[in-house]
């Protein structure tokens, strides 16, 4: 189990470069065996990027819940087991050519990864 982050540590992560947030995401997800996303009655939230459709994932519920505002105020953080993420989500996202925004911060910045890249990082 990872140690609980202080508010200062959370803020530092949110302003850290994408590569640092990606590394933290991988480390946290491997430790907790959970991936977090946002979900409402229509399913998991998707966003459009210049590269096409994208699903967003976070290392914990608190980071995910920071996005549950404005257009997404009807969304709740939902966990997905790492096993299900690797065996069901990533193969399906790869087939549908959907990108993954890993640990986006409040400025809409997140490391855009392909399902293949994430599969390799989480192996």
C-alpha cells in the first residue's frame, strides 16, 4: 500500500511534467492494483483530443474526483482492477484506436499514451 499523499505532495504532482505523473501513475497502480476513471449513468467518460477519442485514468479516486465538475459534475470516480484494465480495457482500447490520457491535471494536461504503451509500462 502506498503512503497517503499530503496536500502539498498532491499539488506538486499536479504541476509536475507529464512524464513524472505517468511514472507516478504506473508506480501507484502497480502498488494498489487499481486504476481510476470517471463514470456516469452513460458509462465511462471519453474526451475528444486532436488524436481522436480518449479515455482518462488516474492513480487514485481523489485525483479523479477533481475532474467531476462542470460538464462532468454527474460523474463519480470508479476503480477498475489492474487485472481487468490490462486484460479487458487495454486490448479493447487498442482495437478501437482509443488513446489513454494518463493522470491529466486540472489544466487538461495528461500523458497521451496508446494502449500498447500502457500495456508495456504496466507489465
